[in-house]
C-alpha cells in the first residue's frame, strides 16, 4: 500500500505510469505531474485504472513542496530531466519523502556527468532517515544491477567491465534521438572517459570504436567509447576492478548528421543572441527534431544492452555476459512507447517497487549496486525485461 508521485510526462514518464498502474498491490495511489498538464492527462487516459494528474514546475521547490503536502506520497519518482534532480531532492528533504531518479544531476550550462552534486546530499538524507536512489533506469540502473548480480553469483573479483549498449532499431527518420535530444546530444558530444588501474583516462569524443558481435542474430555492430555515469559509482563498489568502459552503437548516418550539427554550432549549450532574444542552439535544435515520443509507432527492431565482465572465481579466469534484448514494436504495443523509453521506465518502476516494499531501503544517497540484486533481477523477468547470461 503506497503512494507514488511520478514527475515528468515524457517518453519515460509514459512507460513508468503504465508499469506502476499494472502493479496496484504496490502502487495503490499514483499521481503524474509535469510541466505540461495535458501530457499527464493524455497518458492517464490510456491507463487501465484512474490516477491523479497535476501541473508542476519541478524547478520551483515551493510548488513541489505544496504538491507533496497535498498528495502525501511515500516516494517521488523523478523522470523529468536531470536539471530537476537537486530541486526535487530539496523538496523531498523538506517534506520527509523518499526520492529516486534515472539520471544524475547536470548543470544546465555545463555538460558534466558527476554524482558530486547529489552525493553532497548524503548526510542530509541520512539525518532525515530518507533514501535517495540514484539512476534506476537501464544504463545507469539495470547495468549496475547486472554487475552486482555477477559479483554475487559468478565472481570473487571482477577485473574488466565493458557495458555495451546497442540500439539495433530503425525509426526511418534521417536524424532523431531516442530520448530527450538535448540530454542525448550533450552526453554523446562530451569527451570520452574510461577507468583503468585506478585512474580516469580521457579520449576525444567518439574517437575510440570496436565491433561487437551481439547475440540472437543482432550481429556485429560498431560501438563507440563514451563516458557514462554508472562508471563513477561502479568503480567505487566493485571489488578488484582494473578497467571499466562504456560503449554505444551509432550508425554512420547518425554520426554524419551529428558532425554537421556540431560543425555549424547547433549543438552549442551556451546562449546566443538571436534578434534580441537569448537562445541556446541545442534547445532550438530540440524544438525542430522529432519528439522521441513520436518515434514509438515508427521504430522497428530491438535493443540489446548488457555487461561483459572478466574476472576470477576460485582462482580461475571466468567471463560472464549478462544482457537484455527488448523489441521496439512489442514495447509500443504494451505501453505506447519504443524500447529506449521502455527499458528506462520498467527499471524505474522496479526501483520504486524495491524501495516501497522495503526490499531496498537504506538511509542516504544510494546506488543500485549497493543492494541485493536478486529481487530486482527477478522483477525484471516478471515485468517485461527478461535477461540472459552467457558464462565461459
Ligand atoms: P522527455 O523530454 O521525453 O520528458 C521529460 C519530461 O519532463 C517532459 O514531460 C517535460 O515536460 C518534463 N519536465 C521538464 N522540465 C520540467 C520541470 N521543470 N518541471 C516538471 N516537468 C518538467 O525525456 P525522456 O522521458 O526521454 O527522459 C526522462 C529522463 O530519463 C531524463 O532525465 C533522461 O536523462 C532519463 N533517461 C535515463 C535513461 C537510463 O537508462 N538511465 C535512458 C533514457 C533516459 P514538457 O513536456 O512540458 O517539456
């Protein structure tokens, strides 16, 4: 019996609302709040049971506090944008409510992926007896849990970790991003970074690639090294780790468009003056690109996201690959969103379920790999993201 306030009615919010509505024994009362109320109402109208909706500017802490005091949730589930993380954490502290999100805080004027801003809330959450769960999407999120699962069941020590994210789907558009274009492009155009022998190594953006042969007939695809936020907590929590990297597939067509947009300044995040008005080119670009939500009915194919780990067990070398494959069209049929939103929204619901049922409950700012992976892995199988593992 619990009440959840979902903030953000975008592609991911749509999936989270559907998935929470499917589990009434945990999510007794649901409220969906976002900047644009109509988007909440549109999602609410598709659901099998009634939920409440509200208009909310989550950057306005007083407004969020008032909404929390009126609805009285047990948990705020943040699937708005990373810019809102700290404001929502402030509102949770003020009202004594647990918090979770799917992406780490980013300052609007700097594309920087670090947990330091949210880790700074550690003592305040502990003092209030509250939990803040970081990054309960797929990557970060399920990838952290895959690592915890392998550390618990397969290894004494994991030495090498490669997180490999493949979207082998096709939406037929010349250029579109699968989730919020601004957040997506900021992530991809930053410098690459991986962790080796106790330190971070930087690479030029998209300058390192490898070809990985994905399972179940997805086949070989070119993957590019990126920095991704889950690396920051995983290198702290995985015993014996010597190297950790993150890879993502991109098509030549996507990269060519991105290069042109970068070269002409359309991906800039600083403000420019346009006819007396200040605009950030990347925000203008977001306004003209296809809304990721509109890609749902168009996208065909599958995603495959997994963790490839090498390490030792009982003195012997071992390799384990844990992965999930998600079908875009099946995701759309179930919840009206493509697989990128689906693979984020399902683990967000499961993370909330872990907290609200007390399976994962620890005061402070917490990461997914700090908890027992078993109930989460079990829930993935039951709620639409079955996983497999290959052990050698
Ligand atoms: P969308 O842009 O589709 O949706 C974001 C929603 O947040 C929109 O409905 C938007 O409102 C709302 N919003 C923005 N600002 C505010 C605000 N100040 N107050 C209230 N609501 C606000 O993004 P996605 O659904 O694609 O992504 C949601 C989150 O999921 C992002 O943080 C993203 O980084 C994360 N993500 C995580 C992944 C993972 O695997 N961990 C993978 C993919 C995404 P409006 O519609 O009015 O603009």
